């Protein structure tokens, strides 16, 4: 029987790459995202390319009621979720705390922390019923160290780091694996979103060295799910070879 993997924020970047990687291994997928057209296009692509079953759920993980409704709407067979990839997240703005934009703060906290909590709260009981499952949180090097002007974003990813540990403690008695993947610089829409659509400014972040690609993160995300049942990767930090810390890069 094919495994069922649920991926949040599947319409771009790491989420999109994870959807491709897991589908290529025959996983049936539940994909979520806010952009309905992209979601539908991805669903059609995965079905045609890999011959897997795909269920699309179009909602915003920041809305707890919508999360509950979306998971409750799943047919019984689709509720037997083997893997949850809590990928949806973003950085908004790059300001010092004294000029921080409150709307940016709210968006990051609601998505990166509360959205992850809402999804985990909805899916964990289903995994407990099965006495199996794997929850993978996509964190960040920003959850390990803090850098200038990263204040609230770093705080949200530190929260993901702590929550991953807490979730593992709470679920260990049920045989559920919990992992964090914490990437350094990955070239996706991430910086474009952070800089409010300024593509040139976003490109500058990755200029002069080869950053990680979304496919690299998808590869290690899939890898941690392939280990024997008695083995769990609790925390995996991955960075480009040219990056030594959040702020130290070797650029040509």
C-alpha cells in the first residue's frame, strides 16, 4: 500500500520539490497551499508524471478553523497519513526591531509557528490512532542562531526548533518519529517574499556562491523517512558548502 504524505505550502520552493520527490517514490500526496491555480496544476502534473493519487486542499494554515475543516473533510482512507511535512513558512521584511512592521511580525508568527501548531494538532491524533507516523518540520539555520535584523523571523524558527523537541517528547510513547530539517541559504521565492517582490535584491542574496536548491532539501527530507523504524533523525542542519554560519559566506 502506498504511503500517504501531507505537505503544506506545496505550491513553490521546498514544498514543491518535496511533492515531486515523494511522488517519484510512489507516495500518494495531500498537498496544501493558498494559491488554488498552482495547487491544481501541481496536482495534475504529479498524477500524470508519477501515476500517484493526489488530493489538493486549498486553505491558509494561519486560519485554525480552515485547518480543522480541511482535515475533517478528508475521506477515511486519506486520513491514514504516514508523513506530515510542515513546510509552509516565510520571512517578511528585514528591519531592526525599532522599525519593525507589525503586519510582517503577525504574518511570520501566524504562519511559521501557529500554522505549524494547527496542522500538527490536527494530524497527530490520526497518527496516534495508527501508532505510527513521521512529522517533519522545516526549520532554518535561523532557529539555531540570530542575525542582524532577523529578530522576529529568527524567533519563529527558534520556536520551531523548540516545538520539534517538545512534539517528539509528547509523541515518543506512540511510536511517532519527529524530525527537523534546518537549512541554511536555499534559493527559492524566500528572499523575494522577504523583500516584497524586489527580485534584484533577492538575487543579491545568492550571488557569488552556489546556494542550496529546493531539491537538495527535498532529498534529505525524503531520506530521513527511509531509515529503519527504530531510527529517527531528530535534527538535521544543512548548508551550502560556501556557508559557515547564518552570516558567513565565501563569495567569489
